């Protein structure tokens, strides 16, 4: 008998979509435990997020505009790194991500003092 794993997965998705089967039943059919799968997925995802140097949260349009403005001001030399990080954090960017964004940004003009 020929087995088509892709067809089996599509059939499983359709069965769950139409509520003919639950995710737990599909997992059981595959020889796994749905609850364990979810816990393992969450564990793996948190490891990836913690390990990522480029991790930036989902921001709304106003937060993105604010963060972009801060990075541009830092890049032009208008503000220093510490205030830039503080402003990014205030706009919703986690501190570690804000520091990462500023560290990776090249400053094109040095700030002039009057």
C-alpha cells in the first residue's frame, strides 16, 4: 500500500478544521501527545527568542514611527546612545532589543556642541 504523508497531513488538517477530530486525536494517531507537543513547541520557541540577537517585538504604527525617529536621531548624532535606548524602551521596545538596535546603528555625524 502506497503512503502519501502530505495527503495524510492535509486530511488531518481538514478533520480538525471541520471538527471531525481534535488536535489531541490527530496527535494520538501520529503516536504523540498533543499537550506534550504544545509544551515542547513553547519551550523551543522561547529558546529561539532568547537566543536571537535580532529579536524585536511586534509594534503598532505609532511605536514604529517613534522608534524609527529615535534611531534616525541617534544615527545623525543628535542624541547619545543612553537617551536613545531610553526613548526606544519608552516607545515599547524591550531594553535588550533597544540596546541591540542602537549598538548596531552606525552614527554618521557626530553631535556638535554649541
